[in-house]
C-alpha cells in the first residue's frame, strides 16, 4: 500500500477557503496515531497540485511542515482565510468531510485476522539462522539479509534498495518494512529468521516478527532494544498474564511464529557475541553500509 499517495489524495479534497488538520487527515486514513506521519509525508510532497499549506495543527496554529511559514500565511490569506494572532478559527474554517476508505483501519483489521494464525509453540528444526534489517533515508529503504549456519558461520548475505511507500507509524511497522523483507526472502529457506523488532511483545500481540512469520510460514524471533509495552518480572515480560518475551542483557527477545518464548531466548543467546545476536548485528551493519555507500555514490 502506498500511504503517501492516499494521504496526498485526501489533502487534494480540502477546498479553497478551508483548512484541515494533521489529526483529521490521520483519522481519515483510519487511525489518529498517524498524525505525526501525516506531517512527515506532507513535508515530502512532490506534487504542486497538493495544497499542503491547507493543513494546520489541531489548535489552529499553522505549523511548518509543508512550506515556509511566511509562504504558508500568504497562500492561506489568498484563499480568503483569516489568521488572527497566528491562528485560524477551526469552528469557521475546518474541513474534515473526507471521502475515504480508511486504509489504516483495513490494515489493522488484517493484523487482527493474521494474529489468529500465529503459532506460539516450537515447530521448527534447527538449521540455518537468518536475520533481516532495514536502514532508511527519507524516501528509500536499504534491506540486508544475512544467514548463518548452526555453528555460527556467515554463509550468505545480500541487500536490496526500494523506494518507501509507507511512513513509520507506531504499531504499523510491518507495512513499512514488509515489501523489503519479502524481496529479501525470495529463494531463501532458513529455518529461523531474526528481525529487528518485536514479536508477541506488541500492543496487539502481533509485531513485525509475527506478521512476517505468518506470511512466510516460518519460525521467527523478534529482537528489540527497548521495551515497547508490557511489564517485566523475573526476566520475563508479561502483557496481562501472558508471557510474551524475555530480557537478554539489554535487549528483549520475543517469539514471532512457530517458536516459544524460552526457545527464542535460547537461540538468541546462543548467537550473542556482543550486545545483540550476531545475525541481527551483521544485518544491521550491512544495511547501514548499503545506505552510506549509496549516499556517497549519488
């Protein structure tokens, strides 16, 4: 899904003489949590016909994502909009009657349906262990795949570069990264994949490691550097009464699919060399190297 294009289509609906807000557009996309991402996407708008200057903050102040503030004021005044003490009266000028199919709401429903397919028991045979990571510029993603044998030897690596079609939105990370991850997994058959992100340790119990694992019917492990949610007790992390992860040093290891909490922890620990499992560390370095190299060459 290209959420950038869907956002620009919404902004084009704002008529002359009206304004909308980042939050209103996020709600039209299907989730107000996307408000900050709306600002990022408008700041990157490449189309002259998309009137980003008509999008302001929810308190009526202008903000400055899409254009310079002086230019924004001039354009709004040319539209016939009053600006008093740096603010616009939203009771008079607000437009939020968007025609929309609420794309984020659809994605959230898809997550909930796929979540039912997650297997939380061990269903794998130990073979090669892969890891995938993605590094970003404003509009491009650099994905890296590395694969280790069971003794810890690096046996394969590759990278891909793709244009970003989905911004970062909390709890929707999978939809930003899956196009890259899926491309990297073509023709690969590791027994387990580690991902830089969460598995069950997620507000919906369906982080990117779960999503990717279900789509590819493979055992996956989420490796996170921060505690996204849940409560830690005796080295485990719980969401409610459910055990969803274990702490390993400074990281949190959560099962994604076809693996238990304790097995995910044991495998991650086996591959620890520094502060994170070596496959994840190598994938992270390879993705960043690809991004930096491309920046120098272009």
